[in-house]
């Protein structure tokens, strides 16, 4: 099965992931959107390295976010990476990730190998 389909624009990259994979990675049960329930959507920030992932998570928690998953080594379908999750003040999940197999451009956008 397809792990992720990327839609790339000049300023944003949208990653579409099947719900079962997203549920497993985020450790949140995806349901049809309802107030107070996970609707199957996460946001992501990509860091330049593991230290930046840790720093972003720490800053989010210091600003009032809730740590959902401490950053750790990950396996994304045979690709090794590092990520963690926090919930923002409205309860939305954010993944902060470092994917050493994907380069970032100088402005922080994903430079996907196509």
C-alpha cells in the first residue's frame, strides 16, 4: 500500500496518508470529525535534525501545548526518521519530524526526490 502521497506547491507540502497508517503513527484513533475527537488530520513541522525536533517540541510544550509522544526514532515504511507529537491549545495534533532521507530547502520547504 501507498505510505504517503505528496502534493507539492511552492510554499507548502501536503502529505496524504491512509487513516490506518496515520492512526498507528500518531497513536490517535481516527474518527469522523466530531467535537473533541481526532478527525484524522495532523499538521507537521520538519526540522533540520534531531536537535531541532527536540527544540520545537520543547517550545510548543513551554507555550502551553501538551506532549503527546516524546520524540523518538521512527520507521516510516522502511525509511528511518525521528519525530514526536504535541497537541496544540485547541487539541490539534502536530508532528515534528526529521527525515534524513528528505532534504529541506534553505527556506525550510521539503525538497522531495521526484
